[in-house]
C-alpha cells in the first residue's frame, strides 16, 4: 500500500445487489478494469441468493436443530423471534446443527470464478474471497442470552466444518477468508446484552483470534469490523474509532498466524480528527494491510478525499473501501460507486 491516494490498494467487503456470482464478478471487472489485480487483490462473489442479508438466512438453519425452540417474545434487535435451548440440553455436544450453507455457496461460486479466470475476465493472481460471520455475531442476534454460550460452541464447530469443506475444494493459494465481526461492537457499545463476562474486549478479541487461526497457511485471512448497515445506518454511531482499534490490536496480539488484512468502517459524516485519533495506537503486525471504509456515495469523491486527508494525519499506510458491503444498495448505483474507487486510486 501507499501513503498517497494514487495507487492505494482497494478492498471489497463482500455483498453486492446482483442475482448471481457471475454478475458480481463481471461488474467488478468491468468497472474496476485495470485496477483488478494491481490494486484489488481479492474478489468476493457478492453474497448472492439467500446470503443477501448477511446472517439473516442462518435463522432458519438454527430452526432445523431439534435442540432449539422459538421464544415467543417481541424481538428487540431483529424482526424475528430468537431461539432458546430446549429443556435438558446441558452440553454443546448435545446440539445438532445442519450444514450452514457457506461451503456449498463457496464451492458453487468458485467454479464460476475459475471459469472467468480462464476466460481472462478475472486476472490470474486475484484470490477468491469468501466471508464468514463470527459465531458470536450469530449467537448474539438469534439466541437468547442464557442459551448463547452452548450455541456459540456448537455453531463454532459447525462453522469450522464449513471452512474445512471450502479448503478441500478451493486451493489455498487461490483463497482469501474474511471473518466478519459486527455484533461484537453492539456488545462493546452496550447496545445489546452479552454473555462474555466483565472483560468483553478480551473475550471478543480472543474469539476472533481463534477464528483467524483456523485458516491454514497458504490461504489468506482477513477481518471485517463493522457497525452495521441496515437501512444504511449503524446500530449506534461510534464516538471514534477507539473500539475498532482496541479489537484490532487484541486480535493481532493473540492470533498465532498472520492476519493479511483488516478492514474497519468510517462513518460518512466523519472527516474530523477526533474520529481517527485512536488509530495512532494501532499495533498491527508487519504485513497486515489496513483498509479504511471511507468511500461513500454521500459527499461523492470530494467527501472521500476529505476522509482520506483526515485519516492521513494519523496513519499513512492504508487502502480504501466502503464501510460495508454493497448488498443493500440499488444495483444501478454500483457502477458509480466502483468508479469512485477507481478515481481515487488513479489520483
């Protein structure tokens, strides 16, 4: 990466408002063109189909487990009732979960990725990127607090099996795994009740480090930190990047394997020094690429450049991205947003 806007690396978080993975791949190739490869090293499939609303599709998967029942209460955080363990379940070993669907989606999309690479649409050397949610996020959204600890253990094991299937189908040197942590920040901000005890930061960073270490050498591994994007709004507006920096430092310190990239959001309204000030304390290990999600339609290219200028007062070596995926945006807005990425790195 570089300390000037021209030539900065690009990152795509994951989701896109297209019907198929092929549409996503071709749209990015069309609108980023020569930047795909030199500046954009990894290409997600758009999280198409039932994955189009991040983890929403996992609610029905949890419902297939005989060890969980719906709790008929007014949901506080999501418009579906949460689950609770049925009586008598005292161990994560007792919990049966179905296949979660992430491996099936990745295998299907990678076949398209390979074909388009062979056709020259995707340059050789670009990695196939697949996003996976943290078990803590899924537990915190869809399971009541007393049942979360056991569910999180069982779901974590199921997710590890999904990752094993992905690794068996996609060569490590072609693969980039992105762990996605959003609800973690709702917990840290006190927006949601948690089950992590008093040292919440330690619990969150330790869990993410464990996920990082599931990814073997050869494959790349990154982390997407997020404050939500429902209705293009955060679940709360952060005072600054303090929690983001603290989690990033904690995971970096605890993970045994290298973290290849770390992405964190920048709210569209924030081009002030105060938001970026905590990034002065970032302690990422050498080789970890930092991406700041400061590309927004709001304010256009001038707004993006103001955010870059504010960030540069604290950190120089960072790439650019949007603060979350494109999936909740109208498809007709995506070409202009991709061209804004290209315009920034062109100088």
